[in-house]
């Protein structure tokens, strides 16, 4: 117990130091306390632009203890534009309070806890969720009625159910940028592929959503009526254990990759059958929890593992029979890596979050350039605002340097979670010469403003 309280004190000290640096490190920062932990957070579409801030949908989950139902929350988020927030404003927040920038817009009573949320690139009001079941649930979040999450509330009815797994599929979930395809992995060791267009008529038709008609009888009938089901396009076998994460190649609906508890990274090509196209065995020395495929350079793939490392792979060098080794190993986390994601804006930049409570931002082009031996190669920013494991984060493609991150604070505070929305200062990532010129101009400006006696 003594050791536990010692590590708690170290976390508190680290947090206090981080908090004092907020005005220096961040262009904008918002902290939103969650009553229940959230295992997934995703940006939705931007729907309003104004002078100083834009409004955007934000999707997150609430994982409850059963006293109230599990929910999928659609929130409206005000995203303050770059160089607008004042330093004192972003550093004054209460850890126990909800942020004025995040407001609930709609609640869906979810059948089971929400483990993963993914939005459809072709239609961002369509999202998929994973829960503790073999099915993938598809929701039209605009057509779904707003529900009150009270004990005994009937569950919202998904607009589509994707079937095909033989056992629970809890985490591995991806949507395809090229076509409306969905990919999932599960405990049955398989990767399953669907096309939403195989039942497109059920989506976007308000008459098919529960509660579209005003009468109570219609709501009851709609809720009793079963959601339409979609069979898979293909089931892919090659893993020897649970599949933990999946990802499409950004330029193809037929090529994708998966990682799992067997420590393998597998590349698939649906055009050549349901066996692995390339299998990298022992990609890590522990379970592989997460994978991402670079949207700006399709040769690069990232994996994150229980061995605390992030590895970067070049698919051209993987070869057959599992030959090939990572181009880089990024070693800066002190606990299992839970989430990796490439920046939507810079081909060489990515983020990784872990059970150590840090969200690290890396640039693989910086590897070997800086000679500071105290800093892990490639690491150029470390977000230390969470005090427990960061289970998910998402870069904002509408505002590329803005990130939403969420931590499950069960171990540090005994419950709840923390949602943070933040943007590092642009002085950190812009070219050095450009930044120095700006600072020099600022210095000259200050000198000219100084009153002379």
C-alpha cells in the first residue's frame, strides 16, 4: 500500500508541474470531467463556423456500473480557433467540473457497454460500435431519437446489425476511407469484412428509425421490431489468438491489416482470398493492442503493444514468410501502449497513448537528428494532463493539431473518467527558423512599446 501511495504522490507531483506549464505548452486546452469512464472518443462532423470558434460533433461512450444504462453520447463541442484562447483562460479549470465547451446533444441507450466507436468517412452521421457481443452495431445518430438513460429504459435499436463473428468482438473495429466497408476482429481469432451497401436502404430513411412516428404504440412496435442484419463479404483466418485491432489501407477497400494477442501483424488482400497476404510473426514481444495505417503515405503502418513500444513498418519490406523488421522502434512509454494514430495533416507525425497516462506525439523524421540522449528518439511533445491510463484519443481532421483524449480514472480516483481537448502551441511544431523569426519580431515589437522615461 505504501508503494501505491508513493506512486500516487509522484503522479500528483507530475500533474502539478504539467498544469503550471499549460499556458506555455498549449494554444488551447479544455478539461471535461466524466461521471462514468469512456472507452472511446471520436470527432464527428463540423457543423458551424464562427469568428473565434467552430462547432463540431463529438462521440463518446459512458460505461456505467449498471445502476443506469450504458450510453452512446453525441455531444456538441466548441473548438476554439488557433491563437484565440488567452493563457489565463486555458489554465483556469476545475478537475471536478464539466467543460462549458462540451454539451450533450443526444443520448442513445446502448445495448451493452460501448468499447469502440468508429465513424463512416462517406457519411459521418453513421457510426459503428463494438460491445461485448459478436455483432457490430450501426447507428444513424441524427435519425436516432434522444433517450433518457434511466434504470429500466428500453435499449435504443440499432439501424443495422453486422453479423458473422462466432464469439465476442469487443475492440477491433475500422471503417474504410475508400468505400462504405466495415472491418472487425474478435475473440474467434477472425477478421470479418462487410459492406454497409448490402443493406443501404435501412439507413438514412427516417421512417425506419425507432420512434419516427409520434404515437407511443409506434415506438413500442419499432422497438420490438428487430434491426435488419447484414452478412459478411468475407471472414479471414490467420491469427492464433484474439484480434485486438484492425485497419484499412487508406486507398483500398480490399487491403487491410490486423494485430492481436498472438503478437502478429497480418496484411490481407480480399482479392486473393481469405488467407493472410503477409504475416509478420513476433512483431512485438507482447500482445499487440493497436494498429494504424498512414493516410498520407500508404507504405507506413504503426503498431503499439503491451511491450510498451510503438513500431513502424514499411509494407514494401515485409516480404513473405514473416520476413522483415520494423523501420523504427519508438520507446518512450513506461506501460502498455493502448492506441496509436497518424496525424491527418503531417505524414511523419503520429500520437501514441498508454497505461502510463501519457499521450506522446512523435515525428519519425526527427529520429537521429537531435542528440539529446534524455529524450526518446522522435518524441517532440508529451501530453501529461491525464492521471490514469489513456484508453483512446483522436486527431481532429477539421482542425488537424487538435486532439481529444480520454482516460479511465478508476485506479486513481476510484471511478469516472477525464475527457480533454487540446492543441499544442504551434511554436512547438513549426519549422525552427520560422519560429525564431516570429519571436525576434515579437521582441522588437515589445521593445518599441516600452515607455521611455
